[in-house]
């Protein structure tokens, strides 16, 4: 199962959503994010219209790259024709217009003036990283979820199981 958990803030409220590519989405195999509820699987709302309008109606798409078995982000505003300009996403400080970039736990995604954080990625995606890395893991016996070392909650926000200590993940 390929899924991730995103977290963002709006009006002094932390919001999060766990998304799965196996769910019925508007485009099978991808998750679309923006502010238009008719086009997106995740709709970003903000009480301040000047903040909300910085997010495009259909801004980004998260999809599985079958070659690397990892989740990637693609900017869907890249093909806009003049007079409209692309609305770049920023992932981990890098502007994304035409390229596709891999996501990892802890990735920071900036869409206009709204920021999202990748809080968790299913274990299958993490197992393909090139170098071993320490991650915190939950005690879920069927599908353990991995979180960054700075994750400080007692329970996994994806499944609710108690969090264990850090473990070293090796590429498969």
C-alpha cells in the first residue's frame, strides 16, 4: 500500500490527512492538491482569501514512480499558457516548475503562502532510499509507520499504535 500523511496549518489549526493511491481519486494512481474542490482530492482552504488565492485551483499531483517505487510530486501549473504563468511549488527549498521531485518523510512543500509537511510515508517507500537512515517506528504489527527522529508524539498519528524507539532502515 502506498500512502502518505500530510500536515498543514490554517487559522491557527493544525490539519492533517492520510492519503492512499489505492483510494478512489479523481485520477487513479495520483493525488491532486489545490483549492478547487471539483478538481482536487485534497482541498486547501484558508480563512484569509489573500493566502488561499496563492494556491492554484489545481496545483500539484503526488504519484508513484514505478521505477523507484517512491512517491513524487509534479507541478500541474507548469503547462499554463500566457498570459497565465506557472505557479511554482517549493519542495525542501527547491522551486519545482517542470521537474518531478521525490518526497520523503519531513519534506516541506510550499504552495503559494501555504506550507505542508510530509509527516509519514508507508514503509514500502522508505525501504527504497539509497542510504540507511534512522527513523522512529510505531508498534503496528501489520504495517509499521515510520516517522522522522524529531517526531515526539507517543502514538502514531497514522494508526494510533504506540511509538517505539528509533530503528535503522536499510535499502532493500
